[in-house]
C-alpha cells in the first residue's frame, strides 16, 4: 500500500516534469527557427490578394527567381498600414491610394509603386428596388439614399470601406452613418455580402469576391451586379517598402527586390494570366 | 445546410490524405498550446496553491482580481500583447511577434488565471478537515503542505483540462499575435476564421471537427491519467 502510494506520486511528478521539459524543448526549437526567419521577407497585404489565391500563385515564382523567402499576413488595409508604421513588416501590398500617399508623406514608407488594379462593383437584389441598374455610381448612391433601401457597409476601415466613403463624397452626400437603412457589418467582404443578401440590401464589393460569392451560390445568387465599369470604381494596388529610415530593422534591400520584381515583365505577365473560376481578376498596370 | 455534410466528409479526407496544410495547422496549434500550458501550469499551480493555502492580508482582494481575469477577452489580450511585442514596443527586440512562442505568451495570460483560481479553490475546499487530521497525526508543516497538494491533484487536473480547452480553441490571440501566416503561425482556429471569410464554410466545419478530435484525444489521455493517480 505504502509502496503503491509512493509510486503514484513519482508518476505524477514525472508527468509534470515531462510537460515542463517538452515546453523547454519547444522553446529551444522555436528560437533556432526565429533566427532562421530573420532571412525571410515579411509582407502585410489585404485579404483580397490572399483569399483569391493570387499570392500563392505568384510568390513561388518570386522565390524561385530571387532566392528570397517571403511570408505574408493578410488583413484589412488599415491594419496592414499600422503594421508597417510599427515596423512589424518589411513591405506592403495594399489598395487605398490616399491612405498610402499619407503613409509615404509621414515617412513610414518609400517608393510607392502601382502594380495592378481590379475593380469594384455595386451589387443588390435582382428586383433592384432603388432602380440603380446601369447608372453612374454617384446617381446610384443618391437613388439608394432617397429610396432608403438597406445598404450594407463593411465599416471596418478596410480598403473597400475607404473606397465606399470616397464614393459617398463623390455623390455629394454625407456618409449616412446615422440612417437606419445604413448597416455596418464590421466584417470581411464575403460575410458582408452574405449580410446584404439576407437583408436584400445593396453593397459595394471588389469584383473578385463577388465572383467567388456567385460561384458558391451555384447559379442562384441573391445579389447581382448592378453598377460596374465606372472609372471611379477602379481599385489600384501598390507595393510600398517600409522606410528604412523610420524602421532600421526592415529588410529594405529584399523589399526593394520584391517591388522591382512585381513591376517587372514576368510578374506583370503572371498577374494578367491569373484566373479565378475562369475569369481574369487583376489587370497589371505597373509603369515600365 | 449542405456544407455541414461536406464538412464531415472533408474532415476525414483531410486527415486520411495527410493534407500538409492541415497538419501544419495542427502542429502550430499543439506547439502553441503545449508551450502555453507547460508555462501556465508551472507558474499557476504554485501561485494557486499559495493563494488557497495561506491566509494573508489582501487575500480576498487578490482573489477577486484573479476571478475577474477569468473574463479577459482574447482579442483584448491579443492587442495588449501586440503592444508589448511590436518592434516599437518594450519587448520588440525579442522578435516574438508572428511566432509560435509569441502566441504562447498570450495564451499563458489566458490560462494562468484559470489555473490559479481553480487550484486555489481546490486547495481551500480540501484544507480544513485535512489540516486537522494531519495535525492530529503529528505531521509537521512541510508534510501538511505536501499532503494537501497531493490531495488536490484531481482539482488541479480539472483546472488543466479547463485551461487546455480555452487555449486550444481561442482565436483572438492567435490571429493578432500569430498573424495567421500559412505554414508558420496558422493554427486550426485562425484557419477556420480564414476559411469562413473566404466563404469555404464546408472547409471551416471540417477544421472545426479536426480540432474537436484533438480535444477528444487530449481528454482521453487526461482521463487515463486521472484513473491512475
């Protein structure tokens, strides 16, 4: 009896020691990994480039060409810019031109380079209760405002949300924050489209996410494209290396290599050839 | 509702085909939570024991603070730890942002109050009668303290089970500190969040089921441990 008790205690202590030991080993293993990660380029980008699969298609070619490993964090443009400002990443691939120019003006980034664009579309129920189909964006938004039909906004400081606010301004309207028909989802693009679908409301989305939504709905989407092709709906993506004068730790040379490669012939051709569900998504437009 | 069915089928496909992305996420999840649990057990059991066993000034107040910390939202922990680990933050030099140990630090903040509070409760509940019995048997103070710790082992195990569940399933910390980087810091929960935002609901359900399977495995082994001690 006495012996068994002692044996149990030893076993109990053993289990805890093993747990602790494995913890220490994990730490050691991770430390060596962290040192190795020092060679990797870190990029902050927006969900649209990652969710569509563009980066997984494009980046292996970059690594093969230059030998530079790259990792990316996909998030809203607001947070991506913040990560750059805080020196947590080396380079940005984002789409909010005005915020990007401010970012560079404040000395956080340098050499902003336009790479490609896709476009935004206004979508809504096929019955189109506010009659916006085929209108210019400004007229369409005014029509939604005067019909008081539900409009769902991202409301999350993302590039799409910033674009939406610009469009209200271009339509000479106050951003309808206080209106009961203006709903802010605070979520990503696809969840926001789903909210709009449930509420039979209108929303602004990038074309790529809409293609995914449409294909997931298998031919019976509850929202359809009503306004597209207006020049103001173009969505410009740029690469911005974080300024090495602002952040001494950034791998600026590698970031510059990425920027050069993205605007070069090979990447531009690959971007043009990238298709999502059979449709071209991004149009390369880097200055040669 | 098709995607729930899809999810079940995909979950098995992922596991049986040894899908490398899924296995990488499983590994990231286990490494982060393993590290976090090891650290929080090592710190939490002694602290919980002290808090439950001894009487001292401010004991009640400390207890209330620990109990309040049980309600820490994971997104909030993520933000606070980010502020510490960012390059410009006080611990920025350590380079822990977007790493597994970084996630583990946040998870320790999540699980430590659970371990401390539940250990302290177990010790308090066991204390009275046991204390008197042991004293009457002529045990000295060290023996009393050691026996009490031994008597509350099941309570400590329960604390570990509860904390493991929280740590395995949290998403706010992993997303903010880990950054959801594929092949590196993408855990199962951040992968679920990503698949959901991509509209791949079936895949999200599948990964959720994979996580449940892991939790089941962990709990079966802990139940085995409980029977033997």
